[in-house]
C-alpha cells in the first residue's frame, strides 16, 4: 500500500510543479496578487507532497519492504537503523527524489523571502521557473527512475547497501552536496526571471544571500566528501580528481565567483551581464554534474547507476534549461553600462579574481570531458589523471591567491592610492614567515615556499581589517564573512601545501612485535585479530605508535568483509592532532605471520578541513546578517 | 551580439560531445595498443635481478599479467592463474609484471600463494606500466609470438572470462 501511496503523491507533486509554472506565466490570472497567492499555496503543497513521498520511502526501508525494487536493491534486514535511513538516498532513484525534495524546499523558502515581495514580477517569474525545473526532474523520476516500483515476487532478503556508503559522513554528504547543487537553482531562476521581466540589476540584491547559502552547502558537501574519501577509501588521499569530485568542484568555483560578482553588481550596478552569466553557468554545471554522475559516461568510483536512457533524459533537461537560459541571455541582456574601470579599484580586482575562478572551472571541465572528446574524435581512449589537474590548477590559483590579498586593500570606484605601501609590509611579513616555515619543516621546493607564502598572505590580509580598524570591526555585513572566508581559504591552502610537500608514505611488511619507522614515529604491530561487526567480519590490527620512545596512541585499522559483498573494505587507523595525521591501513596477509601495512605521516592535514569549516562559518554569518539587513531596508 | 552568443555556442558544442558519449556503448577502455607490438622496455627479473629487454621475453603466444601485492583484485585472480599455469592442456606462459611493489613482499607472495609465472619482471616505479597504458592492477594482455598485443583484460581474470575471450584467440594465433 505504501508504495502506491508514494506514487500518488509523486504524481501530485508533478501536477503542482506544472501548475506552479503555468500559474507563474499568467495562465490562470493576470493579476499579480492572485498569481502570488496561488503560487505560494501550490509551492507549499508541492513541498508537502514530496515530504510525504520521502517519508513513505523511508518507511518502506525501515519496514524492510523488499517488494519495492529500490528497497530490495539498496537495503537488507541486517543493515543498522541509521544506514537504512541513509540507504534511502544511497541509490539512483532515492537520490533523485532527495534532489527534487531539496529543490522544493528551496522554492518554498524563496516564496517566503520577505524582501523579494517588493518585486512581484521577479518573484513570480523565478518561482515559476523553479516550478518548471521541478516538473522536469519529477517527470524524469516518474519516467525512468521511480523509487516506488514494485518487485514481484518479492525476495526474502535485499541486496544490501554498498559497503562504501555505510559510513556516518556518507549519511550527510549527499544531502549537503545536493542542497548546494540545487540551491544554485535559486540565483539561476532569479537571473533568468530578471532577464524576462525588469531586466535590471535589482535581482543581484535578492540573489546574494541565496547564493551564499548554497555556497555554504556546497563547501560543506565537498569537504565532507573529501573527509570521507580520506578515511574510507583506504589509501590516505583526500582528493582524487575523480570526475564526480570535479563535478562538485566546478559549480563551487563558479558559485564563489558569483558570490563576489553579485557584490559588485548590487553595489555599483555594473557587471550585471557577467553575474547573470555566472548564475546561469553555475547551475548548468550542477546539472552537468548530475548528468556525469547519473549517466555513467565517465568511469569513476562514484558511478553507481548507468543507463543511457536516464543519461539522455538528464541531458535533455540540461539542454533545455541551460540552453533556453543562454538563448534568453543572448537576446535580452542589455549592454553593460559603459563605465571606466580603474585597474586597481576593488571592482577590477574582483573581476580579475572571478576570471581566475572561471578559468579554474574551465580547466577542470576540460580535464573531465577531454577523454570523452578524444574518444569521440576517435583518437583513442585515455583517462586524465591527477597529475594534469595538480599541475594546471596552479596557473589560475597562484595569481588568484595573490590578487585576493590585494583586493582586500583596494577601494571601490577608484584606483586605490598607496596600494603598494599598504600591501608591502604584509607581503614582507608573509615572506619572512614563509621562509621561517620552510626552515622549520626543511626546504622542499620553490613551489612549496610559494604555496606557504600565498597561504600566509591570504590569512594575514584576511585578518588585516581588524588591525586597520584598530581592533574594532564595524558591523558592516560583509567584513566579518569576508575575513572568515579568506582566513579559512588560507588555512586550507596551507594544509594542502604542507601535506603534499612534507607528507611521507611508506609501505612495509610487518610481523607481530615488529616496528616500522616513518619520519619521527615508530609503529609497532602488537596484535592481529578478528572481530564481528553488525553486518561484516573484520580483520583488525593493533598498532602502537610512539615517538622518540614515548608512547603516543594505539590504533586499530581494519579490513572488513561485508556480508553482501566479497570486496574487502579498508577502515584506516588514524591518530590525529592539529599538526599531523598518522594514517595506517592494513594490507594483505602475505603469510608467515607477516602483513603488508600502509603507513603515512601527513603534517597539517587537518587544516584542509578546518579551513572550509571557517569558510562555512563566514558564509553562515553572511546569510544571517544579510537577512537582517534586507529586512531592515523594508 | 556575437559576444553574447558565445556562451551558447560553447554550451552547444559541449552538449554535442556529451550526447555522443552516451552512445559510446563500450565503456571499457580498450587499449590503443591492441594490434600493436608491446612497448619496448628493459626490466629486472624479480628473482634473479637480471635485466631483460622486451625482445627477450617474446617468442610464443603468452599472457602478460600486471600485478602487485597491494592489489586486492590480484589476490582474487591469483588462484586461477596458478591453475592455468598448471593446466597441461593449455600451453600458455604467463609473464608477470610486478607493478610498483616491494620486492620482499612480492617474493613472499609468490612463495605463499604459488608462482604461476614463467618469469616475473619488476617495474617498481611503474614506468613500463605507463607505456602499457595500465591504469589499475590487475590487467592482463594476450601477446602473440611476434609480440603483438591482441587482447587486454582489465580487472581480475577468471576461468569464465578466459574461456570466453582469451581461449578462442589463442586457437587462432597458434
């Protein structure tokens, strides 16, 4: 009964999404007040229907209802409670349902945006566009990926959840990332509706808070994914340049650019076309990401489902939404106000940085789809690996990081006077600290020095407003979020640079009681044993870590074999503090009581995740303050 | 106008590529080396430390198997490889390419799990494997008597795949 009910509500959501669109284009009434009242109600109804759908699917999982195909393929009775819930979005169908649910929640929240009520045309059109997007994806779900499809006769036991996904971080990683992806639909719809209606830069003010909020989710989602990959995939890497990771990174670059471009558009009324284009591309790249993950055209550790029909459908949605937005853009976008830009004014520097960010996204995009293009031109199949990305990303990022710091000191509208005088002391301090740093850690390469310098430079310039204003921060909406954002970025860059330059990886075979040395640390294998988990059997090792004869900690890396899959999973043993991570993964039993072990020393690794946490904090403060400020303006 | 249409053109181009890629059914990466001779190399023998060139190891129809002790898939296929090497009906030398591995661990592995290889060459830095286009162990190549690659399998080999894809080819080549 539950799946049929789910079906009904899914269709109800589909219908209300369509009505939301049709109402928005004025099919039922020409009067704005009527349309607004109608859309508000229909939006609420859509969100409500999808919440029920999602609740029903969750119930099916909790009841182990294997007569539902999706439940049977993604769960079984032995799965722990929390993972039964996580399994709801563990597969293709459920994650798409989550996608539209989140979209409807964003839509609902936008319909409650009080500031937007002052621009009824913008409001109606953007909600109408969001309705159309929702309609497209609901159609996709019903047509190709129905989570409520029955499986008859139903099996006694389900296939179980992919063991890789049985992890706390993975419970929240997809929803967070989706919230970010889908959130970009809001600035997209505002930009397009502005082109269709008022066609001025007013939308920028409304889009800013929403952009920052989706950026917060994107940042969180990406950081969580990287954190998960680090301790779950088993070999101690934290970023693999996997096509699916790239798919989340590209919108992040553009969302970051959009966030900054909107500041200029709101404040000065310029760059409106650029902001519009960024809003369109950022969401298009989210859709592209969905396409890459869901169509299976790229070989990836993430490709769960691949079905050309599904791929074709998503491609159709991408073509329709992005294509029509770009057509509208090319027809309607007015010429930018001709205004002389001073090369060292804040707007010029922000523009420059945004160009660097777009270039980063472009380079990642090229690396990601290059294999597809080569293949199509019949030049053979290749895979583009981390060396390409690690190399090319430096070209936009080195100047970007430098110019971020300069931008902080610049003034609006005018060439900032004494800019060199203002930045040179900080450059000197950052350089000196950088040298001191490479002195302590040991000289590695010029690139390491540059990385450390740029990281410190970004952090110091991020802190500088505090010093400039003699430790009193005025309550301006932007300054604290900016500071936190930049400091967080600098901290992350520092972590990336130091870990990549000074990390040590060592593979060894170890017998019981044998010690292996990595850097300053000794690892002693004291025990090898077996233990039973709820739905897996684990082989664990007990490793005693010491430094200069001083006991530090004992860790228990594991190798798990889940009941449902013969592929062993690695659970690394990690001993971490702020300054370094020690990472141990158990390899194979190579006989004679000997085990292969994968040992790593990773200095400052944690900063790669602490940085984003600070950035997220900055973003959240901006969302909070921004909301209060726009409400005061009313 | 042209400038404003540029994003649309780029987008359409990208869309075309993506559309095309959907209909590329073979998601398996075929090796561009198929139909070509094996890449030239000079590698040391794992056991004897003697150096061998690529010319020295060819001469009959054989398998080249890329493996490592750290690779789970290699462990899965190892038993089959040992069976294959002992199968009197099929005369097929297996050349091992020990990839990015530790000598000590590799030798231990062969001692423990059995040695199916006629010769094991080591490629500790993975340089030869790059020429072979290896992107993950295990990978297995079928080579004819003149060193031309005829087939490549990615992932663990088993009897089913062997009998379906490799055995018929051996018949043709001999």
